[in-house]
C-alpha cells in the first residue's frame, strides 16, 4: 500500500497560529476543536501555541493506522482557517492553496465537511468544523456512546 504523502508550505509569517494533523479513530461529542477528534497527532507537525514560521513540511502519513486524517491550520480569522479531512485513496490527490498556506496530499481523498449531520448545539460546537466532521464521519450511535450531546 502506498501511504498518503503530504507537503505543506506555510507562506507567511504570523499567518498560521496552529498547524496540526490527527489520525482520527473516534469522536468525543462533548468537547469541540481538536480534542473532539480521538486519535494521535502526527509528529510531522508541532502542535504548540504560537505562530508557525514560514516553512515547508513534507512526509509520509504512515505513523499510525486510522480510518481518517484531519489537517487543521488555524489563522488570525476563523473564516480563513483551513480544514482538510479525508481518508486514504490510492491515486487521488487533494490540494489547497491560498496566500497563507499551500497543501498537497497524494493518495488521499478529501471529504467535504457537512454541518447537516450535526445535531443542534451551542455556537462554539455548532460552528466547529472538527466537531461537524466528527458527527459526519463517526456513526451517531457510536458518538452517543462516547459522550453527551449539547441541545
């Protein structure tokens, strides 16, 4: 099997506050942001507070087994945040490019994040793309078993 390979270029200084990738194995609906996606972080990215300096990060996404991958780049403005969720698919390539960051993932199929799968919730949950993806990717019966719902 050819594992997904990733190339991420941070283009601007002080543009990306956090940059992380998780190997997603589950979902915890009683929290939002990165904590709701259960699974280990990739060691290719340093998940630490502070701005990410301009750089290029490349590697193979084979550190852990998981059904989904989730890349998040948090910017100065929430509407500029980059969320790329998906799974292994031989021969597929996903790209994202804007003035702050460029991403290419080979052997990866991007899944659109669809908020319609999420239940009604408090705004900090309902607007969180990580949380929305958790509801979309993890069957609701499993998510119900892992935590309480906010309604």
